C-alpha cells in the first residue's frame, strides 16, 4: 500500500530525495499478530463454535448407544460408534400412529417437494415475465395484492384455503398441498422473476417482437434460456422452503401423507415409550440433511436466494 | 409525392404526461430521415410508435400506404436496430439472423439465401458461428443491422445505433450505414442525439424538442437557416454566438443594436420584416466571423480582445470579448493569437440569423 | 390510453391476450386467496362459528373472549418479550459479525457458511436440537455441573419464568446468519471511497461505523427490521418442536393459539379472531415501512 503511494508521485520524488532517503522506505513491515487481528479472529472463532456446536452434538449423540448417553456428557465423542440409531430412525421409530420410521415422511416430502417446486417456479416465472414485459392493464393491481399478501400471516388465509380445497375435493391429498405451496411461493418467486426479467435490456424484447415472436415464443426461446441462473436460485429457495415446511403439512394433509418435518416432530415429541435421544438426533439429522446438502452444494447462489427471499420475510 | 411512412396527428400520453402531441410527418420513399434531439425529446418514443412497440393514444401510422396503426410490429414491414444491439445472447450470429425468419416459418433454403446475402453485404461471414459475447461492439452492431437486413423490409428503423461505440468505430460505421443506404435505397429512419451523425447521414433532419418537431429540413438548410432559436443553438459545435438587442433603422436600412454597438444587416436574407424597435437576437456562427486579414474590403469593422485560445489542430477557436459579449470565432489552425491581443472583426451577415426575442422564431 | 375509439382499433380486452391468460393463476391467487381469504377470515371473526363456519354475527364477542383468555394474554406477552429481544440481539449480533467479516479477513467463505447453515434448517430441526442441548439431565446444565460448578442452574425449558429465553436462543442461532448476510451486503454496498476519506481524515474506525456507515445503511436496517419482525409474528414451528407451548402455557405464541383453536379445539370463531389480531399486528409493522419505503421515497431523493 505505502510503496505504491510513493511510486504514484514521481514528481515529488526529485525534490524530496534527501528526505525520502532518511525516512522509512521499502514495503511496509507486516505485523502478523496485531491486537486488532487477535480480536477479530478470536470473536469469529468463538461465534463459529457457537454455530457449530449443535451440529456437533447432534452427530455425536446419534452415534452413541443409550447407556453411554445416560453416563457421559453430550459433548464427549462416542466411545463406541454405533449406527443403530440411524437405522432405527429411518425404518422403525414410532410416531404414535405407526412404527415405520422416517422413511415414509422422507418419501412423502420428496413427493411434495418435487412437483411443488416445478409447478410454483413455472407459474411464477411466467408471471414475472408477463409483469415485466407485457404490462397489461391491471397487472400491477394483482401484483400489489400478491406482494402485500406475502406479509399476511398464513394463519389468516389457512381456513379459507381449507374450504376451497374441500370444495374441489383435494383437501388432505398431496395435490392439495402442492397447490398450497404454489400459492404461498408465488409472491416471492414472482417478484424474483419479475425483477430479473426487468433487469434484462428491454430492447431484446423489442427486437424479438420485431422478429415476429409472440408471448410464448419470446418466453421459451429468448427469456427462458437467459434466465437459467435465476431458475437455480428459485429452485434452491423452493426446495429448502418446502422441505422445511411444517404448518402446511399438518394442516393440509392426512397422516399418511405427512411430510418429514411433521413425522420427525411426532417421533421426537411422542409421549409414549422411553426417550431414545440417539434415535431422535439421528432422525433430526436425516430431516435436515436435504436442505443442508442443497445449502452446501449451492454456496453463493443460496445467499443470493435468501437475499431475494428476504424481501418476503 | 411517393410517401413511404406517414404519420398523421399522432399523440401519445402516459397518464397525464403528453409525450407526443399531434405530430405529423411524411417520409418519402428511399429517404434517410434523422430524428435529432436531446434525451427525453420524444424521438425514440416516436420511433417505437412507428415500429408498433408502443400503443399510441391518438392518430394513425401508414407504411407504404397501408394503415398499420394497430398492426403487430412484425406485420409492418420494418426492421429495427437498437442502441444496445439487442442480440439474443444464447444464439449464434447465424441463429440471431435467422430467428425472425424461423418464427415466420420461412423455408430453410430461403433463410440460408437471405442470411448469406446479409452476411456478405455486412462482411460478417467469418462470424456466423460465433456467439454475440465473442464479438466486438462494432461486429455486434453489424450483426444487429444484418438482422434487419434479412427481413427484407421496406423501412429500416435505427434507434441510436452508434451511441455505445467508441468515437473511432462510430465514424467507421457511420460511413458504412451511409453506403448501405446508397446501395439498398430503402427508407431509413434514424434516431440520434449526435448532430454530426445527423448532418452527415440525413437527407432530411427533424429536430425535436418536448415531443414537437421544431424544424424538418435538409441538413444544410437547418445549419444555415435555423427556423428558431432552439434549432440554432442545438446545431453546431461550438454553438452559434447569440447577441441580445433590438432592431433599429439607420439611413433607412435595418440594423441590429446590442449594448450600444450597431451591426449593419446588409445582405441578411430576412423571412419577415425587420421592423425597428423589435427586441431581437442576432446569431452568428463562429466560422462566419472574420478576423484581421480575412476581412473583405468594405466590411463593417468591430474591435475585440482575445480572451482565450483553444487550438484544435485544423482549427483554432478564439474566445473574444466584444462590447460586453463573449463570442467564439473559428479560424485556421495555423493562425495563433496571444490572450489580450486586440483584433478586428467583421460579421458575415449573409450567413447570420435574426430571431424575434419573444417568439424565438427566425425573422 | 385514453381517448375515443377509432376505426380499426382492436378490442382492448383482447390485446395481450396470451399474457392475460398466462396470468390467470396469479390473478386467482391474488384475488381469491390473498384478498378474498383475508376478508373472509376477518368477516367470520365476528361470528360464533364453532366446528363449522356459519354466519351468525355476535359482534365483538370473540374478541372480548380472546382478550380475557389467560392463554392468549400469555401468548401476547411471550411474543412481546421474544420480539423485542430477538430484534435487538439479531441486529446487534448480525451487524457485529458482518462488520468483522468485512475486515478483509481470511476464510471469509468458511465463516459465512458456518454462520448461515442453521438458516437452511427447518424450525422443527432447530427446535429439537436445542431441546436436546437444553435438556436438564444431559444437556449444557449437567455438563457444566459435572465440571464442578454444581450450583449452576440453566434449565429454561422446564422453568415457566424463562422458557421463552430458551426459545430465543434457538431462534437467534437459526436467524442471525441471515441478518449477518443482509448487513454484510449492506456494508459491501458502501462506496470504498468513504472509508478512504475517513482514513485520510483520521477518523477512528468505530466512529466511522457509528456516525457514517450505520446512518448510510438505514435502508438495509429498515428492510432487515421488517423481515425479522414479520418472522417473529409468525413464530410457530419452533415452539411446537421445542416446548409444545409448555411447561403449562408458559411458551404459547399467537400463531399456535390460532392453529389450536381452529383445528384442535374446534372453536373457529376464536381462531379467526386471533388470526385477525395477528393481521393487525403485521399491519402495524408493514404500513409505516411501506409508507417510508414507497410513500416517503420520493421526498428523500
């Protein structure tokens, strides 16, 4: 930094040559362990430990046998690693209704998340495209309601949706839940796509219209191929959001279709039987595994997604 | 008159804002018309209305005698070139050129023929397999022109096509567009804020301000006989010198008086009557003021002091103080003056303009 | 778009027809669900609906009953305490972490990954992990005691007085990473030259933050505030997983009250009234924000 500054002022160098020679010269000495750095890294490491601790405890607990848990403390690593809790959590833990473990919930969640993600993104991307490029009269009215609606607590709208779904015969079914996820994902996703399409040069859209392309041709052949990154962001947002949902799962499905989060809560908080903490923790990790995997793979895109999702609240 | 594009009583408003009002414009077949103005004057809006990209509020648009007011852009027989090139980024140059034809379900053989012809005219054959991101700015704009070319249309619309290019490329492509017009003889409507582009390319220029065409004329007429003060000030760089004063009579002849200095108006070709007592503005371009030895015998002589000199190579621009005015004078680049030098001036009134101070119209 | 019709002008309804058809799902969602559903719930909150909704109006009776129910009052009190503390702490922790991360540190990506991963998890997962960590027999309390500090007492989940703080710890663990990310984005959005100018002027770092940077980040703070606040009003899954509202009713929250009355107690009227109160609470947060953001925005520029 300092040597560059000196080079940048060659004119001054000639006159001040004597002064330069007697003063400091060359690169600024580096101080590896300044007090400031110790404070910064110290704080960050302590914070990181706080954030990592629960994950660590989850993992070690799930690998211990119950006798060891009763004896030792929760932070100590397992003396004897056992995978039995994992097997039990997956295939034979009891929820109070049945005893076939989390696997049922996992597959339900898969069956909910995949169609919900695809349908909600499809609809929202078309909405966003129509809103940013075609701006028909009244479009802003609907969009405003949609965005305001994103802030309305779900509890306010749940019961009317129950009635609507019951009327069309989808209450309690997986398709019903897919519709609910599509509805509640719409505000944020529509906003996401609208802003993205609005950020593309408008002239591109004009050029395509002059070339004679219509609504669908422009969407599929011009806009869609350009919007792939934002589709990935939307996918991350939806997969984690839908997988982690609990409320809609409880309200809108029958027990045999309960998603994994509901199943997990029923296993862990079931009042019957002896508490098996190791099985509970294994089940918890299993439920968190899918969103965590998405998170670790997607990295920066996840951050972008939540920054966009943040607008929703 | 054989009219190619004609606009009748066109108005456009966004809510309460009138962007264009009652605009009429006839563009001749094969004409190169430039819409010139600063940003926000409505020139691009007008072009978008012609293209059908904006729904107009009132009026009609005819292209080749056909009322296209409510036709889709693709059915108007136009091609358009944009400032940002607007090339489809995920398609190769070839696909960019053929996209419109594919949408229109043109037979493949015909598509190939037209793409080949456009590529040849614009000399972009080696680029056909590349993506737009692999092209330079100039190449991209050539492809954008090619996209209009393959559509085989009657009218070309250009929306500030050279504004994103650097100065050198801009002048190169300017020449190329002119050559293209000379060989194709299509009607071309060209929007720009750059007066050099307008003066060099246009058959006629329409200068716009606040959604109204101020003057529609050929470049020389616009330069030499601007119809109002705005046009006079807009065209020309450095801009025309303006002196505020009033008209008077001396020996029965009209003169112009500013700050107590009298300027004879002999040789001025007036549109109206130069009535004494009228408040007026005298406009003289920098190159129409003669200095010292350039002054022709018998001219009216004025005294001035050199304030600042700006040598620009071929030309030398002098900023002079004269009777309380500052004015610029363009002289040959080889003639140099020190600041503070006293000089003699003569004004070429045959090339000057006089405007009414109130209506701002040329007298 | 005004003006009288003209020969050849196409029907206005048919213009952009495809765009309109494609937007039907959006229109239905906006009007039927968001607008219609909300109005429906508000309307039925004035009825005495029990097992099924019915239009027998009883005025404000449901609201009177609501505000005299101890469980609702407890929910509101919890929400207030939880809300204030989680606002203050998540902004504080989030900003400090972001400021530290902004010091051109090494391993920035690693730290960010660590701080943010809880946000990817379900509230259910978070609630259950912290239920385990705060377990009095095996969790943090027992570990500290076994280290020799035998009088150490930290048992929030079984103590009515402090149970809400137990939930707060879990909520902060999950949510501060997001606040940190938003703050960091805000800090990165500030012109480098501001820092250079402050450095040349010899202003200490902390003063630069307090008097220059934080005021410049006002929009980021407001947005973050709105996000945290509307999240707080919704808090539900976390409580269900961590405490089920217990011990007793000590950790009940409004969202849980609504669910329980609608779907378990089969007292729809109460549920509607409570959810309308939640709507009101959100409106109190959102309306001033929307006014600042969109109404006052023109003046600020």
